[in-house]
C-alpha cells in the first residue's frame, strides 16, 4: 500500500487513545435512511404504509414484545442511568450526537414504555422522563434506531448487560408493524425470499460466476479446483454470504475456502436455494422473518442430503447460525452429529492446519503485515471451537499459521471490545454513507496506530459487511482499498495444493 | 399516635415492597427467552455462569472494566450500604448475633463510605455532561433520598443520639404485630420516613436493577446454543414451514 506519510491531511482520526467527543445535540438528526416501498413491507408481512391507527398498534406491539421477550422487559426496567455505556458506541464517538449514546438510544423507547406501562410514567411523567408517543417520536425512532448497528459493544460495558441491540431490534419491529420499514433491509429480505440470496442472483447467473472462479483458480494454480453448486449427496453444504460471489475482497475468500476443501479432499457443495448466509431478519428484529430465512438452509440441507453444514466468513450470519439456527430451524438430527452444527469455515481450516493436512508456505504472505478486526457479531454474539473466547483465538491461530507478521490493535478495540466496522446491522447502504464513514472512525484510528507503529498494511475481517464497508470507507481515511482482506484470502495465498506448480521466485 | 402512623407506614411499605418486587420477579421469570442472546465470550457451563454472575454482583466486574470512576463510587456506596444494613440487624433480632456485634463498629464508619459513594455518583451526574444528559429528575431524587437516609443515620450515630433500646423494642414489636412506642426524635422520624419511602418506590423505579441483574439474558445464559435448542411456547405455535424444497422452487 501507499505509505501513510503521503496522506497526512486526513483530518478525521482521533488521537490515540481514542478521544471522547463533547456532545453536540442533533448532530446526526438529518442522517436518515430511505424508507421501504409498500411492496417491500408487504412481502415481509407488514402493512405497506403508515397505519391510520399506528399509535395504538405501536403501543400494543410494545406490550406484546415485553411479554414475548424477557430481555426487552428486563432491559427497559433495569437501567440505572449510570453512564458507563455512554462513551462506548462508535456512532456516538463518530457523530457526537448524544442520542447515539447507547443509554440515550434506549431512552428514546424507554420514555414511551414508561408513559404507557409504568406507574411512575403514567402519573408523574415529568419525573421519570416519560413522554407520549407522537409522530415526532416515531420519526426519531426511525432515525436513531437506524444509527445502531446492533454490535453489542454497549452490552459488554453495562453492569447488567443491557443490550441496546435488543432494544433497536424491538424498535425496528415496532416500526415495521405500523408500516414504517427501512428500504435497504426490507427490500433485501423480499429479494431473498424470491431468489435465495440478497443479491437476487438466479441459479444460472450463479453457476456462471462460479465457473469463472474455477477458471481463475486453474490459471493460478494449474490444479482443477472445483466450486460445486447443487450437488446432491455431497458431504458438506457451504452457506456463504452472497457477496462472496461477486465483491472484492470477498471472492478471494471464497476461492480460499475452495482450496481448503480441495486440499482436504472432502466433497462439498453450495446451494442455489440457500445461497445466502446473511439473515437480515435479525436486523429488523423479526423472529418470523429470521426463522423463514433460516429455514431455507434446513430445506437445502435435506434436499441435497448433506451430512454437515459449514458457514463462510460472515459476521451477523455466524451469530444467527451459531446462536439461533438450532432453535429456528432445528433439530438437525439428520446431520452427522460428530461435527459441530453448524461449523465455521475457520474451525474447519484450523483443524486442517493443526492436523498437518494442509500444506502451507507462510513466506508467501511475507509482504503483508497483518492485523485482525474482530467482527462485532462474531465477537459478542457467537463463539468458535470449544473454549470460551474461541471466536477470538481461532481466527488468530489461522492467521498466525499462514503469515509471519501479525500485530493486534490496541486491546480496547479488539476481542470483546471490538468496534463495529460502521456498516453492520442494516446500515450498509449508500444513503447512510455519512454515518458509515463517521462510525468507522474509532476502528480507523486504531488501525492507523498499528500502521504507524508496526507497519501494518493489511487488516483481515471475517464478515461480508465489514469487508464491503472497509473497502468503501478506507480510502476516505487514506488507506488503500485492498488493505482489507478476507481471512481465507491469506490462507489461499499460503496454501500449496498437491500438483500445484510453485514458482519459488514469485513472492 | 406517631408510633401508630409509622407502624401503619411500615406495614404498608413492606407489603408494597414484597408484593411489588414479587410480581416483578414473577414476570421476569415467566417471560420467555426465545433465543440464546448471551453476550460472548460466555461460559459454556451452568457453573461458569454462576461464577460469572458472582463476579458481576460481588465485584461489579463489567463496570470495573468499563468505567473506573463510576465503579469506585458505586462500590463505596453499595458495600457501605450492605454493611450498614447488616449492622441494622441488631434492631430486628432479640439477641444480636455475634457477627453483627463484630461488624458493628465498621458499620458505623460505613455511613461515610456510603455518603462518599453517593456524593461521588451525584457529582458525576451533575458535572459529566454525558451523564447529565441522560439524567431525569428521578435520578437526582433517588440519590437525594439515599443521601438523606445516610445523613440522618450518621447524625444519629455521631451527633444527636436517639434511644436505640427503644427503637429496637419498637421494631421487635412491629415484627410481632404489636405497636409499641418509638422515640420521637425528629431525625429518627426523618430517617424512618425516608426508609419507608425507599421501600415503597423500590418496585416502581430503577431499583429494579436488583432483581433485573439476575434475569438479564445477556449474562445469565449458558453459551451452548449449538447443542441446545430453546423454543419458547409462542414460537412453537408459529405456522409450520415445509420440509425440503417445494418442487416449483427447485433450481
Ligand atoms: C444485588 C445487589 C445490587 C447490585 C449488584 C447493584 C449494582 C449496581 C450497579 C452496578 C450500579 C451502577 C453503578 C452506579 O451508578 O452506582 C448500581 C447503581 C445504583 N444502585 Fe445498585 N446494586 C444492588 C443493590 C442495590 C440496592 C439494594 C439499592 C437500594 C437501595 C441500590 C441502589 C442503587 C442506586 C440508587 C443506583 C444508582 C446510582 C446513581 O444514581 O448513579 N442498589 N447498582
Ligand atoms: C426500618 C429500618 C431502619 C431503622 C429502624 C433504622 C434505624 C437507625 C438508627 C436507630 C440509627 C442510629 C444508630 C446509632 O445511633 O448508632 C441508624 C443509623 C443509620 N442508618 Fe438506619 N434504620 C433503618 C433503615 C436504614 C436503611 C434502609 C438504610 C440505608 C439505605 C439506613 C442507613 C443508615 C445509616 C447509613 C446509618 C448511620 C450508620 C450507623 O449507625 O449504622 N438505615 N438507623
Ligand atoms: S449496539 Fe453497538 S451501535 Fe448499537 S448502541 Fe450499542 S454500541 Fe452503539
Ligand atoms: S451502562 Fe447499562 S445501566 Fe448504565 S446507563 Fe448504560 S444501559 Fe443504563
């Protein structure tokens, strides 16, 4: 990459350690995301447009969610306004808008909950900051609950584990239930229900894309590495984010999985019916939609008769897969119980590395000085391996096995304290670009520090959203676009396949 | 007369506290947790979760990691209060337990820990703009109430002593549903009045963090989602989805 010194005029980094801004009321009020068209809402089972009796419906929905979800009920009651979470959100750090402080974000909804559901709020609203539900309040919900990436960084800080992500999901569910959906999420879920993936890619186009990749792999290695689609009777069903089929650096990751599978000698397949790992049902807080999207994976697994399910690199997808899939689409008694259900591709790859089956030449990554961005939903919403914290250690173990130069970023910005990339939770849309750039600031600051101190020139992420987001915003901070890499991209560089012609002087 | 008013007040406050918190706990306990939303990294066993919650409740571990100032004040306040309350057991037991005797002198001092903690928290609430922004009048009043209780208690302990034997006799009487005479020192009346108020507002205020901390799914669940399904009752009633891929949708 270009030396950082050339880009001295980047004005946006905060000093390290991270600076906490002074609050600026309303700083982010005008950052609004496009609303969904009626047909998007209706495809998901929501009213197309704002209901005439929206107020009653919204309040009833709030009551319903409090009955259906203990987290929502307890979190609304338990906050003591201690303030420990106020400086933890990347969107507050990036925008300075106080309503992006996690507790303030919760209060947008809590104030209404108190007004209609608690003694104090009914009779002494001024005392406890309770307020009526009005159109302004609804608009404010729409604005600020779409400036939360549901990353859970605040939940780690809170003495009770109050998770603003749960409140955001509930708020979006309430908004949807009165006919105010977000275009980005709802359009995509509608598309997935039609075509099996978020891009609306049909099986023919998908097959053609995969064939192109197979050719690239052949050119590069001289070995016929396959990327099978819809192969009945394969052992492994790979579920990967559809971005892996077309976006950079995602594609390199997919080619990496293919190499690992090839070298492991296992039979595997993608499914065109379930050609999407991401589950946007979670972003909109809709159990029903999340279940429907998850169910496709079960259907595909049964239909293809596979024995195992493995997930590709995708953050929110892995949270849904690890934490929810069994509940939403299980029981998976028809799969091979000797393997984790589902398994993460990094768990698979680490097994291959540790058993010595995968041949690796680390020096092929010597030009890279690598750091790792823990994706928020992997870090705080899932796990890997069988030890506590495996979601941090497994990816690092793989990276350290395939490259010689690895440096972690500051402790406060990685592992369970990691920042969101700025585009998670349904915010990865161009209409929120301003917010995405600002939300990436804490991560970019931490990256700049290791770039300055250790010459780090590559940052690895294991999430399709992180990769797209960073590829887009990194240039704004003076980093080259290809600073962001897939984990399996580095794996692919270092793997040597049987029969692969290696030019020793190539690196 | 005053003794009777306070007796009625305390009976009422006790009923509201017990029934109110009981109903809340019942509600929390019976509300389903439809998905495993534990915040990871999380323990993989029940025992691990008990240990995690022990650290949260005894050490305020997460708070310690996230904000040292709040932690120091919160710790002074809560532990001060705990020891003060244990010392108060001597008003409610006929023969004061030996260990209450032992901590009693420390308990007397703990009034200051409690006050220091409360005033520190209050100072942050006023001076730190982010916390000022999220504060409602009730947050300040809650601190005022506790400062009032602690200050009136300390006044009795250190300045204008009240007749402790009489207080004890009165409290023991109340426990046996007999209304005796209590001392009518104004400070004691303030102390007890505020305590009753605290008990009354407990189940309808943020003091619900006390039961809440034990019911927050983000901390109290075991990280075992790949092994264990959890389908809540309402989710079981959702319409069934098709097994296998419907023929018309096949690729
Ligand atoms: C299981 C027992 C308890 C635990 C684990 C606990 C924990 C906490 C924590 C971690 C905080 C946040 C830090 C702070 O602002 O001080 C807090 C705040 C608070 N707690 Fe507790 N607490 C417990 C019992 C109580 C009880 C019995 C009371 C009631 C008298 C109480 C009153 C308060 C108040 C008033 C605050 C807010 C302080 C402020 O305004 O900043 N707590 N508690
Ligand atoms: C019905 C319940 C209560 C009774 C009868 C009561 C009574 C008293 C009495 C008689 C004293 C003076 C002790 C002395 O002179 O040595 C005192 C002190 C004190 N009380 Fe209470 N109190 C009650 C509840 C509480 C509660 C709930 C709190 C805290 C939240 C509290 C906090 C204090 C403090 C900090 C002191 C000063 C330190 C000490 O002497 O222990 N009291 N209380
Ligand atoms: S979940 Fe993440 S984005 Fe949302 S308020 Fe908390 S820290 Fe901010
Ligand atoms: S850390 Fe938790 S209790 Fe404290 S203000 Fe934030 S959400 Fe409320």
